[in-house]
């Protein structure tokens, strides 16, 4: 099967500070128009710079997908702390966001598969997806396609856009690097 030309135009790389304006725009759209995140007010560039720096200081991966020819960020993803406390130190929560107009092209899947790889190489052992809105079928299917299993649903735990929303919990056991098997 031939790989669509579009995929050869997409580069997944570590996010840098120059990407923050694009990340901010993508996330702002998701906050204001979607239910994948339960944030109500979109954070600005300064806040997202701080969040990124904190994640990187703790060795969490933070990546972007961009068009090779335009250097245009089409999406971003990161792994972050799942829960506070030493017992959870090897468990991460994933977040994946794709620029409006680029959904359904496989960008989210490319980001998540790279995030899985970088998290495993970083020594993490479990990845948890907390998917906002049980009706977010595309996010649920993307995670299932990459091997996540549904572990539960938290009913009516978030209120956004004048309605109560569920959160779907999914889990993936990250592969051990060859030298740790």
C-alpha cells in the first residue's frame, strides 16, 4: 500500500518556544469550541510557555506536527503528570490537539504514536487518556487503534457549553526498552 503524499509532508518534532503562538491558537480553538478539554478559558502564550517549560523540566515529551514545506504547526501533543505522588511517577497522561481544518488526516494518530514512543524511551510505563466527552468518538477510536483499552467512564464530571460531560478513561501499557526486558 502506498503512503499518501500528505504523510511525507508531515514532520513530527520536539516543540520549541517558537511554536507557542501556533500551539496557543490551536488550543484556544479547542477550548472555545470543543469538549476534548474541560478548560473553559483558553490560556495565553505566557501560560502555555510556563506549562511547556515545567513539562520539559520533568522530562515529559512535548511534540508538534508541522508541514515540512511551510513550517506550519498542524497539531501538538504532550505527556504530562497523571497524578501527583511518587507512586504515579512512571504514569503519564496524554494530550493531543489538531489544528481546525486538519482533522481526519491522521495527524493526531501520528502525534500519539510518537508520544507513545518518546514516553516509553523516557522510562514511563503507563499512559492514561482522559478523553473529555464520551461523544468524542474520533479521539476514542484513535486511542483504540493504537492499543489503548477503555477502563471506565466518569459520568457528568465536567460542565461545559451548558451541558454535563462524561470523561472516558483509557490506558496503554508502554513498551519496555530492549535493555529493560
